[in-house]
């Protein structure tokens, strides 16, 4: 097990909210946090509006791919965060579980995805303050 905290973002299709959250956490915390994202019924590709919205803030998620949620991914994570999409994670003692209530970007244009992206950034910044508050040496 790693010394750094690990976070798993879960959303049914792993194509929008969870991908943006994982990208924000990777971008803002860097190597201080281990980041995963997955879904119970992954889509075939990341939502193009999410890709565009993240690109506008200098984060490229165009190569990201939706992944299936596995029991191992949950076991290997300290914090499991669902994105308000009704997906659930297997529950293990000692894990922290959060549910961020976020609008679904599926089928929406970039104008509608921008506020979701920005809300996720605020939530991720709060998470970093809790689990990895100090910059890497």
C-alpha cells in the first residue's frame, strides 16, 4: 500500500463527472495523491463536452478511457467518491465514502458542462485540503 492517499471517483458511465474529477485531482495534487476513476457500466468514450470543457482550463482528458469498476479498485482506494449518479461501490471497513451531488453532463453542450467542471474543481480543492494539504517536498 502506498504512503500517499488514494481516491477513486465512481460514476455509472465513467465518461464525464468522474473523468473531470480525476483530471482535476491529478492536475491540482500531482504526485501527492493516487487517482482512479471507474464506472459500473462504462461508456465507449469520454463525453466530448467534458473533454472540451477541461481543455479550456488547460487539462487534456482526450486520451482518457472509461473503465469498469472493480472490487480491487475500491480495496486499493482510501476515499471512494460517487458523483451523484446513483452508482454504488462495494463497502469495506476503513474506507471513506462520499457522494458529490453533481448534474449529469451527458447529452449536454460545453456551456452546460462548464459549471459542473467548476463545481468539481471546488470539491476537489476541498478534498486535497483534507487528505493531502502539503505540497510534495
